[in-house]
């Protein structure tokens, strides 16, 4: 999506762009697939609406008429043997201590008011010192697990939860104020009737963008006039000469591609870790499930799944099918053992957890296990320093840019923003002309 957003920005300025996609399919983590006769998102499924970039691109490629908002965003935490309505929080920091107490989710000791740390720290260290371990384990950890599939012991406070880092020293009071302002400003998420997985193809249809699938880029080398790319299978490598390059791959591939021309950036990129996960989508004919968008699970509870979304409660267009659609996710950073099971075992164990959480569920009419190896980059403590180093190293090389989830945000609007910014830098310095 980052690379496509860069291509869209360049093509809109009249530049001819070729998108070289290594796989046989466009869109990366945005992907549609068929389950039980329904076409559904198998990767990302919603777009943050509080930032403009996702909605802007949807508008720019003419998908406005499919824009929708969730029917419900009321989520639960599955803990202490029950689904418990999530109290209001700012990324897990309680914004209403009374609601937290009533939920039975976590115990909160008397908060400690401490000054902001001088340097980056882990989310776990910051929260535990101020609000205790239970709030971390049962609220913050499952929420961050949902976004980053990571562990708060490693995740950087500055990079992953700037909202928390920006709260002032009295965390609870600041969270309550932040939350009050946020609820006043419209829907939090958006989606597309038919799935957000439609966005890549719509962007690729922009005049001026040529897409080549199965075109793995193997090297990126400067020439006197621009850049030479080696593309395709090792047995049949093609060279392509271009004026400028935007590297929009995940960090491991970017590290390989930048090794020759921006070695400092390559070295830093090679250190970015990734979490692997799987999304299991179930379609039921006659299931009765509780209201609400789904639930998150604290890792301390030791369940197989880490979250479940009831897509047919969340999205009106899915509900219109008359079926019940549930997607559950498994896999966290540093714990890939669950993903070593075959698909049948993963689907059966996840279904057993769903039955524990929801009560009775019939046999699904159909299901699909979508694995996402290297799905989400981990923004460990110090991540933003690493990103600054990468950006400096790349900025020293004219005609080269990077973008994507490895840098300053993993969500769809953030990666679109990074792609657009990469394109704008190329246009602004005049490296390329229309
Ligand atoms: C399961 C899952 C669910 C998610 N849900 C949401 C959600 O609901 N909302 C949200 O905002 N975000 C969500 N995210 C996060 C978000 O979808 C991703 O962070 C974002 O889409 C990543 O975009 P990207 O362009 O940086 O990278 P990618 O999507 O990884 O795209 C990179 C592309 O580069 C290609 N590539 C790699 N190497 C090469 C090479 N050498 N040559 C050519 N091509 C190459 C890959 O094949 C891929 O197509 C989710 C992520 C996952 C994994």
C-alpha cells in the first residue's frame, strides 16, 4: 500500500511509474479472498478515520460510494473466564477508573505520578511503574498485541504509543481528558463495502501506473543517469533503467536492496524484527453470537487466539450476507511456535477458543487460514532513532527513497502517508520530471 500510494502521488503529478511487485498479487497485507462464497478481507480490514490519508486516497481513486463505518466498535476483553466490556481507555490507559473497576478486568493499585522519562523506554516499563502490572497485562498488552502483535516488554513507548507518551504526569486524569476530546470528533474507523482489499487495485488503475507482478527486485544500483534494477527470477534476470527508485518493501528486503547504495540504512533495517501471525476466518450458517465487534485476549491468560472480530456484527455489508463471519488471530512476536502447526490444527484450536469465549458455536460452513509470515514490524525501544538514521542515510543518496510500515507507523493511513511523502521528496528536489 505504501508503494502504491507513492506511485499514485507520482502518477498524479504526471510521472510514469512502474510498480515492481515480487509476488503474484498486488496489495501486500491488503488482500481479499473467498470464504464460504463470500469475498472478505483476509488481511487488513479497517482504516483509521481519525487521520486523513486513508480516506483521501479512497476518495482520490473513486471508492467514496463504498465508504462505510463500523456498525459497532464495542469490544470486550476475554479474561477471568468471561467476556467483559472494555472500559474507556487511551491505548489501554484507563480513562474511567470506576468503569475499569466495574468491568472486573484488572486491578489498579494507587497510581504513581512520575515525570516523563528522558529517553525512550518500553511500554511495559512506563505503564507498570505508574499503574501496576495488571493494567499492563490485561488492557495495554492485548490492545498493543492487536495492533503490533508484539510484546510491551520490547515495544517502544515513543514509537508505538505516542498518545500515552504525550499524556502528562497524572496519567489517569490526562487519559480521561484525551478520551473526552476524542469521542467528540467523529467515527474512529472506516471500511469499504466489499473490503478494504479493493483499494490496491483501484490505486493501480490510476493512469500512468504500470504494474508488473512476479517482478522481484534483486538489486538497486546507481548509474550515471539514474538507477539500474535487476528484476525477476535468478535464472532469468532482467535489468530495468529508471530515473528514481522508491523502495517500499518490508525491512528485510529493503536491507538487501539498499546494501550497496545506502549501507548504513541497510544495516539499521536488517535489525528490524517482524512478528508472524495467522488470521482464521470462519463463516457460519446459523450461529448466534453476542453483540459487539469482538474481543481481545491478554497473553497472560495463555489462550491460543489473541483476538476475534465478529465481522458480521462490525460491518453492515458482511451482515447483509445473512451469515455469521468471525475472524480470529493467532501469533505474536517472539512466539512463532503456534504457527508451526498445520492449518487444520490452527483452525481447530482457534475454534475451540471461540467456543469457550462465545458459548455454543455450530460447525463452520467454511473457514480459511491466512498466514502472514513477517506480518508486522516490531518497533522496539529506540526504533525512532533507528528510523532517523535510515532517513539520513537514504536522504544522502539522490533519487532514492524508502517508505512502508517499517518506519513511522504500521496502519494503512500511516503507510500511505509514508509513500506520499517519499514521492513528494522526489518531486520537490526535481529528481524526476513529468
Ligand atoms: C493480518 C494483518 C492485519 C492488519 N490489519 C490492519 C487493519 O485492519 N488496519 C490497518 O490500518 N492496518 C492493518 N494492518 C497493518 C497494515 O495492513 C500493514 O502494516 C500495511 O498494509 C503494510 O503496507 P506496506 O506497503 O508497508 O507493506 P506490505 O503490505 O508488506 O507490502 C510490501 C510489498 O512488497 C513486496 N515485496 C517484498 N520484497 C520485494 C522485492 N524484493 N521486490 C518486489 N516486491 C517486493 C511484497 O510482496 C508486498 O506486496 C494489518 C497487518 C496484518 C499483517
